[in-house]
């Protein structure tokens, strides 16, 4: 029994710890609580085997899991995993259609082209006013 506790228990606890991390990555609502609870048997194993070098890691993980369980907000769709199921049918509200796109008239197109031409001409004038050394780098 002693060999099973010393050699087998760390493998099982390691698998549970990795599973808790995978659940946390998937934002399962109980992942951080599960990780915190797993640290209790780890602490017992550390004390039983006198593996004191693992104690700081155990305390650090327990603090991290506890902190994240209390202070990490869940996305709304994940929060719903903890909520009781509704007896009511979920209905979607109708989405209003988009208004038709305005038509581009030839007058509007000419105005835009003229405005663009003015901006391009002003940029050319500003560039010509700069010294030749600056123009070379632009």
C-alpha cells in the first residue's frame, strides 16, 4: 500500500491537474474549483512522502486556482452552464432588413473625383516645397 501511495498517487493527481487545466482553457465554470480541490491530496502526498521541495508549488497552485475561481469572470455562454434550464421556449426577434444602398449618381462621382484631385494636387505642392534631401526619402 505504501508503494502504491508513493508511486501511483502522483500519476493520478498529475492527470487530474492536467484535466483541470484543460477545463480551465475551455473556460468550464468549475475548472478553477476542481484545480483547487486537487491541491488538497497533493498536499497530503507531499507531507506523507516528505517531498518538501514540492510544497511551494502546491501552495502557489492552490492560491492561483483559488484566486482565479473567485475573480475570473466567465463569458455569458459559459455562465449559462451553471444556470438552471429554462422551461420557456427561446424565441428570436426578427431582424429588420437593411436599408437599400444609396445610388451613386454621376454628379456625386464627379464631386468625389474633383475633391480627390484637389487633395492630390495639394500633396504635390507640399512635397515640392520640401528640400530635395527630404523629398528623396519620401
